[in-house]
C-alpha cells in the first residue's frame, strides 16, 4: 500500500470530529517548532479531545484564526486566553481562546519508542525547558557549534 501524505485542509475536518467523538489519534510531526523534543518526519504525537483543564507545559493542538493548525507547548494561562511557544521558539503567541484548542497530546512516538507524560524527557521539557525561553536561539547556535566541532568527521 502506498503511503499518502494529506494536507491539513484534507485531514483536519474529519480528524477533529473523531477527536470530539472520543478517539485518541496519532499525528505525524511536520514542523520544526517543537525541536529538540519532537523532530519533523520522525516523531508523532497521540492526541485526544481537550478536557478544558490545561496546565502550563502541556502540548496542545490549536487552530489559529487564519485556519492553520499549530502544535505548541502552553506557556501561560491568563484571563484573556492561552499563550503558547514551540520548544524551538523564543516568542510567545497569544492569546488563543480555549475553544480554539482541538487536541491534547497524551503521548509521543519518539525515535520509534513511546514517551508518556510521566517520562523523564517529557517532564524535563514540561518543567525545565520553559525556563530557556528567550535564550533558545543562542542555545541552538552553541549546540550547532559544538556538534560541528566535535561531531562526526567525514
């Protein structure tokens, strides 16, 4: 059977209806905004319908007012809405209304292995990584330099 990649416009109407009906569904990661925790083309998330009770550090799928679907980590909860940033980003986006949240990530398939919400790597990104906000660009530059200096030689 041939593997077919669907656009968000093709997939998401039925996908969101299945979530609302109680299904827990996988979704491949396609963007780089959640690096280093999630790699596009390699990792997938498992989503369920949002319960309405959100915590800082949760990974949520939401729909922007322009119709685009975004998978980011919840940074702040305020009276005017929810504020998000990808793990690779230094800029917080918001407010996003709770009604715009389509799904809550319940687990991740990372490097072919299941990573649950209580795993050490999940907890690191939920509780520790958020304090790197504002410094992530410099951190990635440093990591690249270290990798280029000490990484594999050709």
